[in-house]
């Protein structure tokens, strides 16, 4: 249900928080794409949410020894 209504909330002031929660959950379950994570980080680069997501993404890539993805961020 969340995935279905998320696109409708783009104008909602807390949209970045909802998107962050979605991406964070996907990173934790190894289902996120680097494209989505990169988009979020660049779009909200001045926010703490972007830093938190980047840290989570980089930790996952380092644990997987996926250095090309790690360096691409």
C-alpha cells in the first residue's frame, strides 16, 4: 500500500522522510538500487537524511566488498 501511495505524496512536506524510510528499508533488505539511492542523496544533499542514507549504503557496499558501487557514490 505504501508503495502505491508514495508517488501521490510528492508535494507533501514530509515526503523526503517517507522516501528515506522506504530506501533505508530496501537497503537493509538488500533490495535497493544504487540509482534510487544516488538520486535521493543528490536531490536532498543538504539534509541529514541524505548523509544517513549515504552512510547506510556505503556500509552495505563495504560489507559486500562491492567497491565499484562504493566508489560510485
